[in-house]
């Protein structure tokens, strides 16, 4: 009987592996877009607590081809199963389901399941209101520092919310570590987990920094991806630092590529969000397009491969990968909950599927403002903040660093030394060391263009409010 049990178990494992390796994602933009749309709405409802119609109007729609959007004929929210199912033209249906602390995940067509066991993520910190900011949420009632021009500061906050079309959800300002301004749109609070999109790439950089600090990795080493280490594989020349700078040269089709055309097929950059595939596997199996460190391009393959290296190191130690960010980083800087969603195989999709509060992002920004030191303890390796904020040499313009954007062209009315986390739809966390500032602006996707204008006006006023200090 025991031998039969072992055989049965092996058959189950083989079946699971077969499901993983044989699954072919949808190959039409309509079906892929529908799957991504269902996921974003699932997260809006079950992670952020938003109303379905508001979320449908303001978030997620951009994943659908324009011509298909009017023909999403049915949207069903199953609150018992915590599932969102969407139908296109009454014939094509895709769904995503909420899996607790791993957030919402797209189901592969016809499967109705995922291929890993969800894990609860618990903080070790006490109730946030029992501690002062930044380790807690209690804020000071003391007057603002005298060097701040309060009327101009208030005008900056007003400017961030001036255009309702901007859909600004949150605007928060830290000065010398203290919250000096904070406002939310109606229905959003300091505890709302908001869509954060590619700001999550900077979390990937931060998590990887912990593995650099403890000696697990050195950024100038060749990337230890076993597949690339085979004799004759040109990807063996890709260094970890090339991945961190999005300069690996991997062929990973993205619509923002200067030479992108529709005949290249559905972009890999989007497929990792909508395809319900193993995003890590897809990334590390892409062929080379350019020699490493010769062409900087904004491609999800590189931060996902860094994510793969994080998982490789954490699991090799025998630690739980899905709780690693909370244990190793978030608990140390006062973040009690940050929803990091995964693909159906349990890999963090920190290139975009991540949700955090404005205060969470402010804490992460503060960690960088303080040069990686928190409460007197060095968390990030020495020199890390300089590395991520230094323009990457392979980029033609000084706009990108190490999974952080840099203000090297003055796109924002901030000093050129400012750097920032950025995500689709106008998600930003700005770090301005010379002025002791961290600024968080978050909003819903539809408001990205007008929101970009309002945040620039707000930042210009904010610089006036704190002066050249």
C-alpha cells in the first residue's frame, strides 16, 4: 500500500509539472486582455475595496484592445468565492480569483486553479496605532518646522487634487522623515492598498539589496541563471548589474521599444501579466537581442530575472519565499501589509501586480532618503542608494538607474539628483535628498495624463515651500 501511495504521489507531481510545462497561453490580444482586465478588477474589489463599476471605468481597461472594450458584455463578482469573471462578445470568458495574501491571480483557461499553495503573510509588528510614525501610524501634532512655508505647502497639496480628471487617490509629503502633508480622494484612506504597478520594480531592487548585503550575490558577477551557464550560451555574459539596469539585451518585445511594430506579435512585456504563465521561466528563456550593457530598454524580463534570483537564493536556504519580503524587509521599516501578487506558479509579479498604501511607499522612500539606514541600523548595503540613483551607462538618456528612474533630464520640477519609483497610471515615490523630501503620488489609471500635469504643478509648489535647504 505504501508503494502504491508513493507511486500515486509521483503521478500527481508529474501531472502538475506537465500542466506547467505544456500550458500554452491564449494567443489573441482580446483573450489575453480580457484575462488581465479580470485580474485588475479582482484586485480592485478584493485587495483595494473599490466598487466594481468605478474600478471598471478607471482601472484595467487599458489591457484590452480599444476595439474590444465596448463589447465586454458581462462582469460577474462572486463575493463568496472572491472571483471576478468577465465575458467578451458573449462568447469568451476569463476569470481571476483572490488568494488571500497573494492577492488575485488569473486562472489558466479551463483550469480554475493555481499551481502552488497560498501562504498567509503575517507581520510581527504590533498594531500600527500603538507606535509613532514611521514604525507606526501615530503622527505628531507639533507645529510644522519653521522653514516650511505652510501656505505654499497647502497650495501644493491642493494642486495635486485640482483636476478631478486626474483621479489622484493619494498625495503624501515627508520632510526630514516627518509627514507634513497627506490627503486622499473620497473613499480612499491611509490603509487602502492601491494599485502601484511598476513601483514594485523598486521593491525588487530593495529585496535583492538584502541578498547583496549578506554576501549571497555580487552585482558585478555573471547572473547565476543555470540555463545561461551552459557552454556557448551568449547569455552567460549577462551580469547581475546589467539586469538591475535593464540593460541585459534579452529579446523581450515591449510596446515602448523604439522599433516596436504590431507584426512582432503580442508583447512579452504584457504577456507576463495576462498570459497566466510562469513569468520567471518565460523571462530566463528569452534569447539575446543585444550584447549586455550596450542597449538600455524598459523590459520586464530583467527585473523578473532578478526576482528569479531572489527566489533561487531564498528557497535554497530552505526559507519560505512568499513571506520573505515581509520578514526580511517590511517588518523592519514599519510596513504591516503590502500585497505582492504572483503568477499561477507562485512567482512574485513585482513588475506591476503589487498593491500598497501611500504610507507604505513613503516608508520605502524614507529608507532610501536615509541612505539605507533605519533607526540606526544599516539595512541596505553601503553605496546602494547611489547605485540605484546613478544613470545606467547603456541608456541613451540619463533617465534610468538601478530599477529606479532618475530625474537626469529634469522631466519633473525637482533637482536633477532626485530619483523615483514609477508605475503605470501615475504612481510615483520621489526621493529628493538635497531637500530631505519624499513625495508619494498615487492615482487610478484613467487619470494618468491629467494627473501627470497636476503632480508637476504640486512638485513645483512644494519646492517653493521648502526652499533651497
